[in-house]
C-alpha cells in the first residue's frame, strides 16, 4: 500500500471561531496542509450551511478537512468547553466583529495569560486604526480600496466576480500563522496575527498606485486602460464567439503575423516594437479584428497553441467541472455538498512533492465531532449529556 504522505502541519491543532469566507479559508488552507482544524459552530450551525444564491456553495468550498463541534457561547458551559479545547490548541482563529471575542473572554490577551505559546489569528475588516470600528464586506473594501474602480468602466465601478479579498485575507491569515509557528520555534512565544480585508485590497491595487508614482498619470479603469502590450485583448469572432488573444513580445508578434498571413503588418516600421504597437492600437486593432473575425474560436485556439502564443477561451465557472486539464491533473476532488450529494471542488493550486494537498475529511456535518472532542477534552459521557440537556452543546443527530 502507498504510504500516507506526511503533511507539513500534521500535529498542529487549530480551534476556529469563523464563519462566511475569510476565516474559514484560513482554516481550510492549514487543514489541507495537515493541521487538525476544529470548527466551533453555533448550536444552529454555521449560517453558510443555509445560504442561497451566490453563497450556496460557501460551506463545502471552505470547510473541508475540518471537524465540527456545536457550542452555545452565550452559555457559560459553552464557553468553558471552548476554553478546554483552546487549552489543547496551537492556534485560535476568529473572524467575528471587533469586541465579540473579548466579551466572551476568548480574546488574545485573555488567552495569552493562560498560554503564552498560543498563536491567535484575527481576521477583520481593517487593521487597527481610524476605520477599525466599521463593518466591512468584500464589496465595501473593493469600493473604497480602488479595485471596483479599476474593474468597472469609467463611471461604473464594479466589484470583482469572486470574493477576492475574503479568500486572500484568509490566505494571508494562514501565512501569518505559518510565520508565527516558525517564530514560536525560535522564541518559545506565541503572538497575535491580524489580517484585514481593506489592507488586502490595497495590496491588490498596489501596482496601480505605483503606476501613478512612476508616471504621474492615474491608472485608468481596466476596460479603458492603456495596455502595456500591443496585442492583448478579447476578440469577437465567427458566430459571435469570444476569445482572448495576445502577443506580448516582439518575437510573438512576428510569429503571430506569419501564422495569419499578416506580412504587411510585420514589415510595417510603425509596428516594429511592442511600444510602437501600443501607440498604434487605435488603427492596428481594427485591422486585426477584421482579419480574425472569420475564424472560429476553435480554429484560433489551434493556431495559437501550435505556435505557443498566449490565448484563452472565455469560460464560464460551471464549465470548469469538465475541464480536461483540471480533471487529468487531479485538480478537482469529490466533495460532499450541504444536501449530502457529491460534487467536485478545486483543490489548492500548488503541489507538494508532486501531489496536490487533498481532502482527508469531508466538510463536517453539524456537531459531527462534538462528543469525541468533548471526551478528548476531559468530559465523561454523563457530563456530555448534561451539557446537551442544558442546550450548551449539540451533537450530531443524523
């Protein structure tokens, strides 16, 4: 039998008090890398188990490789159970509103007094400062942090089509936890890690800020930007299909022109360098669009792939389930949905020793591990039944 791979964070225990996307992403990433992640849910369960519309896939997407314990933190018995779990943990992760964990006595200063080696990861809307009292959402920080301005057309700010700040904020929380674990090895002390949506968003738009710093000219929204490359655009071709095509170097330009019989453009001194072609886009691009309009997207894909030129079909998210590359490389894994059916979910976009970190535990059922975790924390069966009778904990009822 093949050996079970040793994962880098095997033996690390995380207790997370998280919901929605940002906090759960942090725990999912560390869980994929081998950590034991205990998800503390309210008695009624994480709200993302019940969301509709764009949130319908949140729970199975961000909660694999975790165990679930359901506690009522409004009851002293529930908080006491949480503290017992935390006493066994290396990391606590949370993304509640500022002040919530302090009211429960589960904030970093309170827990540090119990265990100076504890690492505490806090996911918030803003790092401490003038804005930290505000309620933040991914869309809020995209609007105030320049990303919606850059994504939309002029005068029409548009949020990105996925939860970029929530997901990346959770990733940076995980990176901070990794750094804190290494620091603890060196110093013997834990610390608090803070990750925030707004600062994450500003990090994403830093290239546009620095474009202004370098040129003195404000970056235009992406739909109306001055591209850095001569051929770098979406083309509408035969039967109304669309495809992204590009030639970003002088060598690629020559290959592109030869492949499509555009020798006249190849010899035009006004188009000799990439910067020349950028300046000529106003008259060059209509010529290219007209020349390529009679090709199908499949024909263009074949020519571009054969000539090692960058291209991309315009793909909808639901079409990725059948993507040849993702399925051939193990990039999608079976996942249990909220209703118990199976689908596929993307794994982490990297390999360790040639393998993608996979799914060891399906997204947990509500309270699936409550009894086991309480026993590990020192409660006996009679104690657990008393906690259930008091409504302080909930076990799996399936």
